[in-house]
C-alpha cells in the first residue's frame, strides 16, 4: 500500500478551511498554511469551527508561510488567483521531488501551475460546495451537506496511481470523483460561476434572490446560454457537475417557452445553494478586488476569440468592476438589474 501523502494546503479561506478540517478529521495528514495570523492562531488553539449546514469543531495543524517545515507529497492550492504563482514558487523548497500540485480555484488555475511545474505533476479540480468566512477559526457551510464534494483529474486525463493517492487524501471531505476530461469539468464549473457567482455579485445578493426573481433568473439564463455556446465553439465536451451539464441542448433557447424550461433547470440545479454568498461578493464587501476577470471575463474573452457574442457576461464584468472600485454603491446593487433591460 502506498504511503499516506503528506499534504500542504495553501490558502485557508472558507473553502480551504473546510477541506483541510474534514480531510484531517478523516485521517489525512494535512498542514494548513495561510498568511492571516489571527486565523492561523485560532485554528491551532481551538480547531476549525464549521457552522451552518453542518456543526463541527475539528483540531487541525496550521501555520504561517514563514513557519512551513519539512517536505510535502501534495500541494492543495486554494489561494486567490492573484497569489497562485507566488505562493507556489515560495512552496517549492518544501516540495518532494515528485510532489503533485492540485489547483482547486475557479477558472483555469492549472494553466498557471503548468508554467512552474511539468504537466505530469499538475492536477486541476473543482469544488462543488459553497461557504462563507465568518472570522478567525470559523467558517460556514452555506450549501447543503450533500454538496460537499470535489471532482478532479490530471491535466493529461490519465488516471495514475498518483491520482488515486490524491483521491484518498480528499475522500473524507465528501463525494470525491475523478475525471479524465479536465477542460470539460472546468468549463462546466465556470458556467455555474458566471451565472450564480458573477451575477449575484453584480446584484449584491445571495443566490436565492436571483432564483426567486423572474427577471434576474432570466439574466442568469442568458449568461448560461452564452457559456454553452462558447463551450460548443471550442469543441469541448462539458462534464456534468452537481446536476449541471452546460450543453447547447440544455441551456440555449430561442423561444419564451424554451427559456422557461431553461430557467426551471437552473432552479433545480441551484436550489441547494440558495444561501450562498459568492466569494467575489464577499471580496467586494471587504474592499478587496475580486476574480471577475477570471470568471465572466474569461467567457467574454474566449467568446471574442471564437466569434460568440457575450453581452450579458460583458455587462456583469462592467458592473462588478464598477462596484469594486466604488463607482457603484454596493447598497444599491440590486438596482443594477435595470442595466440588463437594454440587452
């Protein structure tokens, strides 16, 4: 039997804390590293407290970046996009010769990792649950417990012994699946993010408010349609993730009747996440730049390359950019819905 992978989890925000805690509880050897000193101290003193749809307090190992010691077999990268490359470069001295790097951010972070490491050492994945950071040592699981899961795979698509070892590390978190189609997985998750992270951020609301407002859901349906058309133009076969399969057949519509079916499909997919506050919205609320250019912006850029118009994604990028620079007020963000009426 292969030895247990010694794992360094970089980025103890909401998702990283939940993954690190649940994996540790299940017996995986995890060290959580983060630059937020008060959070690291709280994790070491009282453990990771998870509230919301599960209630747990789990002892964990945490440290600051300057306190990392030893060699690690696996790096779980869950930092913000802007910190991916720098954090991985700084972690290099602590990586074993055959260390695997698994990036779990939204968008396409594995492309950044492959600039630093050989393809055979890089894996990519998508997290299927949502949460909210509540303060040092405390995170909230905002989605239903059955959403706890991660789908991941090697960038080559091959299912190797290393892939199986990584799955063993992650198995205690929940439903862990391996894919041989990483591009299809990442574009499926990106579709979800553009519709129900980007749009709620532009409107300053939780997912549930979009689901309950007919015109807001109408906008989400248009965003999803743009994504499906871009995916088809790229020749990518999307992977189904938490019930979402962003194909043209599922998400593109021409008549009002077809649009209603698409909206009902989205309601079914997103209902378990109605309490979610998008991480981008959390960033904007805390005065930080968010990852809108890696989410809706990615669809807009790619649409331009493949000849697919993306006016709804473009508008989301415009609105969120104005919110995070203070040109638009977050307390009035729901009024941004009016900006879509001319599209």
